[in-house]
């Protein structure tokens, strides 16, 4: 097992008390249920998901400081954050707003996997897909 994986497991364990609260926040009514509804309702309020995505990314980055997150993941996050609503977005609604949802869903997935595997004392065998995804997020697989 690589030193970075040992550090990741230790940091997951250390953050075990607070990770579920972060996931709860990413699953509550105003930061999950309502903004996703707003996509289908074609409301600018879907843009609020960008903040929640950035909060999750910061949480994930803190689990292995100094190790950049997967370029694929960061590309999705980059495409789904930093967007501003203007009325002309309504003519391109899906093209403009679906990346916001995609970035949030990917970030939330990795947060959920961090919560799921925070109780590990050592790498599991066989390797579950969610844990393997976490390793991929941090370039450890």
C-alpha cells in the first residue's frame, strides 16, 4: 500500500465524525432536493448547486492535501461551476444548466464514497468499486 493511501485512510478515519454531516448537507432539501427540481422547473435557482459542489470539492481536497484531484473530475467540476444566470440562458437551458447538475452529482458521489469507506482500517480486499473510485480520484489507482 502506498504512503498516500495510508494517509487517505487515516484522514478518512479522522474525518469520520464530520463526513456524514457534509453528506447530509449535500442531501438536504435546499441543497439537493430543491435545486434539482429547479432544473426541471427551469428556474435560475438551480445555479445554487454550484456552491454546494464547491463545498464538497473542498471537503474532498482536504482528505488528501497536496494531491490534486483527478483531472477528469476537475474538468466536470470546472464545466459545472462558475456559471452565471442571464435571461438568455433560458433559450439554451439544458446545455447551460445540465453541467451544473453533473458536477454536483459527481462531487456528491465521491463524498458518499468517502463516508462509506471512512471506517476502513486498511484497504479492502477484494476492492469495492466505490473505494477504487476514491483511489482514482486521488491518482492512487
